[in-house]
C-alpha cells in the first residue's frame, strides 16, 4: 500500500477518509451540499474508454441547481484522474457475499448528499443502481460502452433481466449498432434506449511530431510506425494485428508496430509467444499503458484498430483528431465513425491479409508525400470536429437528462 492510501486521515476534497473497512472507506466530516446531487458511478478503476467518458461527464456535465459527485470502487488510475480534475468523489469498495455492506454504504451516501439522479456506466453499475432505484425511486441513466449480455447459465438471470428493465429509466448506447444488439438480446426495452456517440476534446490532439518513440526504441529515422491503442483484452484482437504484421514484414522490414495498452495476463504472454513464433520480435513493441495518447498518436504513420468487437471506439476518434491515416475493422462502432475510403479504410474482422493490405496501402501513399493522404486525413479531422466533439457529447447528455427530469416530475 502506498503512502497515499495508508489508513490515516486522507482528504478527498469534500470528504475525509480515515480507514479501510471490510467493504468500504469510512468518511467523516462530510460537507454535504444543500443542492441536490447528480451521482456519476462506474465499477472499474481504469484506464479505458468507458472510464474516460465517465471522467468527462463528471467533469463537464453541469445541470443548473445540481452539484456533482463521483463514486468509484477503489484506488488507481481513475482515482488519480478525479483528483487531478478536482472532481469531488468517494471510494466505496464492495466485498463479501452479495455485498450487503456496499449497498448500505451507497444508500447512506445517496441520502446524505441528496442524490436525485444517477449516471452509471457499464453493466455492473447498471445492475447495482437498478436495484437501489427500487428502494430509493431515484432515476438511473446507464451508459453501456460495448456488447454485454447476461449469461443464461448464471445465477439469478431472470432477476437481473427484470432489474435492468424495471430499475433503469434510460439506457444510453454509444452506437446505433450497440443499441440494436441490446434490444435484440432483450436486455432492455426499446423505449429505454437512446444513442449518444462518444466525443473527445479535438484540440488536445494537435501535437507536433517529436520522433521520441524512434529514439527510445533505437529505430532508424526512416522506420515507419504503425500503432494501436487499447488495453490487452480479447475484444481488441491483437493476434489479428500481429498476424497482419507478419504478412507485411515479409516484404518490408522498415515497418515497426507499436501497441499502447495496459497488459493483462495470460493474454499478454500468449501475444509474446505468437510474436516469437512468427519471428517478428524486433518489429513488434508492446509499450504498456501510455497516459499521453496525443503524443503517442502524433508519431504514427498509420493507426490501426484490429478489434473484433467495439461498442464505439474512442481511439479511432483520437487518431482522426491527430490527423493520422486510419485502418479499422468492421467491428461495430467504426462503421458509424468512418466513411469508407473518405475518412479511412475499413476491413473485415479477423482477416489478417485484408488488414495487412490496407496498412500497406496507406504506408505506400505516405511515401509519396502528405498530399496523397491529405484528403482522407483532412476529411477525418473535419468529421471528428463536427460530429464527435466533447462539447457535442456533453450537450446531448445534458439535453437528455433535462428532458428525463422534466418528464419525471
């Protein structure tokens, strides 16, 4: 345990934490606001795309007459980001069978801080606050960021489906494709579903190319960098990218693939083994989590999204904002982001040869000068600026929440 989380008095802006308990931090001297509160909740600690949207909403979504409070389940990257942005927050960690203590602590928090509306993210938080809605009658909006399902073989499946339908006032899907999937799986009623695309702060990605990665990896100046961003997990389908790299490297050894994402075992080890088996160790570089995605993207010649499933894809938006040529798979979200052959190239999922060919096509264009890829990069930048900005996303959430509040009066 770091000094920051020793069981001494710790200030979390409006709250003081004095110790760990079996199921939560205890807070004392809570300076509660006389205003009603919107509670922002997520059941992971980050980093990731859903966590970034959670942060941006907690930071920028303001409703007149309401204060903001965030609730997370443990220390880590997300907690640090909340501190950096000066967003008031509380940590309550579930533990034990059915986490009864967790529900009681959250219930007390909601009463103490006059919570009148909950913005939850991901399925776990959606289930938790759907249940709490039955006790508190506080409306809950849940944002789902990717394909989720309730396994028909798991415990209490009928109860979970009932809770999701009865306990959530609204479900935000981050793409039309995801909304259709959720409706088809009968997890939610169609009347509950609304689509709000994710958005980013485009200005944040205007970064000059530094060449730092080539220097740190001891690569020649002429080396081309093909990059990908995303935590190491099955949906990202990094084996697809690695196999596509092997096809390309059989013809061009001046290309290096750089992958930025939090490692997760045993998948990370299996990726190392695949790279070694294909004999491309010198050209594949796993960089781990990188906080500064704008600086990373600024050094790429091509950005690749090789996923087999994406609810949306924030990293694709980031590449568009950074003016990097893009290849993405038709994995759900990208089809609503990229116009084929205008903003980038789209290929089928789990098809390494198609992916390799598209990467090679963009690399070949880049060797003849920026003007040859300018239209695609420029149109992608214009599209992310007009359709997928952070301001646009915040305004859509604000309008939806205000409408729901009005209808619930």
